[in-house]
């Protein structure tokens, strides 16, 4: 296979995922991680599925962010449906959603709650290499079926800790986006991935999530025909099939239908970078301010995925530049996290608040600084971002850059403070 490990994570936890990737690859473990390994010219969703299909193991960077991420949930579902072992690397003691719990039925986690991070990334590396070796040697339990409710045993020799309740605390780190204080600790157990029955896939966990009946715009008694055309529209939007989307809209599909994660056709087209389909949906009256289950708008999705052309289209059509997700994060914060200076410049030109703060008091500059986005940080400073601003814990952007070892950003911020 092309890769050993597929790393699934929320964009808000990118520094942790990047650190895990770097540690694994420095020890000879081949990783697939977005957006680095998304191939140019190929749909984002298609690249993700290809990356999963060509990997042997998934590492799930688990936090409150990833727990509520529709994209992460879809990746976990895909891994489970393929019978792929999943190793949750828990970086925050967050309760698991029922949907996530449905897919992950492991008794062991690799987690803890005290510093330093580096030591435990090495433990993660050791665990991954041990599991890959077992796969190669055929020592894992081959008698259990895969892909239909089976559990692929990848547990280590450590004693079971009773549903993760007694893991040894060891390490603490800040979450990727700066939205959460994440504490990482050492566990020595490996993980089991639970598979699901095939019928679940048809109930809407894939990229073409079925719409809820209420999303069709009809009454509870709406006929299956309209539900089906909505499902087909969601699928067409995700794959960028503009002609099919136009036909379905002509047949009565709801332009603002939603899948189980609350994504609309416009959000799906945006995430996949399908600008022609996005244009069609906007022309047909798509709600630019519709939010999914975690409060993301289409513009937030464009900033997260780094699609500057679609971000510009949305802004030109009137999308709110200061929309907020459920954690208070704005499109500008996500653009800073992704280091996309073009989108940062666009949003600022359209009136985005450079010094807005999320629910943790963190500003776009802090997001960009923690992610090591020097171009975005430099642009924000030139656009009067306040480097002295502090979050609710008293941390500044310089503090984030220092903590996450972002030397180029540290230099920029120190120079500004002179």
C-alpha cells in the first residue's frame, strides 16, 4: 500500500496532527494526512477515500473538536466499513458522541493528560509500528470477520483499563487551533476498531449523506421521491456534477436540503472545491448563511478547505465574513489556521474583524501563530492585528508561537514588539 497510516483530525487540532505525522515519518512510518496529500486536480472527498483505501491503519486524533466534526465522523465510518483498525490518540478528556461511540467500540485508548508531548508521540510511534508489524505477520486475530460488526483486536499487553477510565496521566499540550487546551498523556494500550452493519452505510454516513425528511421542505408525509432527489442532489454537489444538480433542482430538489451532519449542497460543493456547482446552487437561491450541526457556514468551509476561489465567490455574493461556528470561531480564524494569506486578505478587504475573539478569547492572529502560518501572521500584523491581545488564560500570539516552536512567527512577533 502507498501509506501505512491515515491521520484523521479536526482542522482545529492541526498542530497535534502535524507533530504526530512528523514523528511517525521520522521513524519510517508512511503517513497520509490532509491537506498535504490531497492531489491537485482531484476532488477533496475523492482524495480522502483514496488515502483511506491505500492505508493500513487510522490514527484518530480525538478531542472535542474531532468528536463534533462531520468530516472526521465520515472518515471514521469509511475506515470502519473497510475493516481498518483505528487507534484513537486522545488529546482531550472529552465525552464521546453517540455517533462516534457507535463506530469506535474499543476498550483501550492511547491517551493521558500531562506533559511533555514529544515523549508520548514516540510512544504513539511505537504502538503504531507494533500494530503494523502484527498486521504484516498475521498475528492479529484473523478469525474475526471484518466490515460487519466485528472487532479487529489490536490490543497491547497492557491490562484493560475499564473503558478508558484509568489511563496514566502524563502529558499536556495546546490544541491545534488554540480553541481548546488539550492535555495529552501516556497510555500503553492499543485500540480496537468496531465495524458496522452494511445497512448503516445506506442510512447516510457516506459523502452523499441522505437528507432528513424535514429538509425537503415538505410535511412529515412528504413522499420518498422528494427525499430521494434531495439525497441525489447532495451527492451531485459533493462530486461536482453540475448538470445533474441542475436537473435535480428542476425536479423539485431542495437547494438547502441537509444531510445527517447538517451540510447543505452548497457546503458539500464548497468542501470539495466545486466552484461551478457552487455557482449554480447560489444562482438557485442557496442560503449562504445556513449552518451545519457544528455551526459552520459555507464560507467557513471554504476557509477551512483553503478554496480561495469559492471563498471569493461567497463573499461577493454577500456571505457574512464574521459568521461564527458553535465555538465562536470566524472564517478569518480558519483562514489563519490554514495559513491561506489570499483568503485572509480577501476577508479583511471585505470588513472581517481582525481582532475578533472566539469563546476562548483567541484571535485570528493567535490561530495563525499557533499553526506557524508566517505569511498569514505577517499580513495580519500589517492589517493592524493586535499582538498584545490576550486570551482568557492570559496567552498572547507570541506565547502560542513560542509554545508550538514556530521560530519564523516568533521572529515576526518579537520584531513587532520592539
